[in-house]
């Protein structure tokens, strides 16, 4: 993993309609194999990097709740939108 840590809202279909703030790396190097066994290597950046980290967490048995630094930002989506609007004003 590389880049800097960026805190942003995150949600998951495993925990529907809920959101929270999670810090993720802004760039990650990915190495693995595709579905036919061919080696793949690429760098994911920005939102793509967040998605890769989120999905890798699932492979390790974690959900975004495990990455939250504070439960204060954990809310239903409608409440979370209101919270974010207040924080940016």
C-alpha cells in the first residue's frame, strides 16, 4: 500500500443503509491472478483504491465497521447525509 490515508464515507451491502467514515490509502499496488490463472499487476488509485481495499477486507473476514476510528460517524444513510452536510458548512 502506498499514498496517503484519506478519510471518506463508506458503506457496504453487507450492512445495508448504514455509513461511516473510514480512512483508506489513496493508492495501492495489486498483484494476483485473474480467473483463468494469468498474472495481473496494476496500481489502483482514488476511489478504485478504496474499493480494492474494501473488497480485500471482505476476503480477510472484515467489514468497514472494523476500520472505523470512531463510532460517532456510524449512522443510517439519511442521517449520515445530514451529518456530512453540517460538517462541510
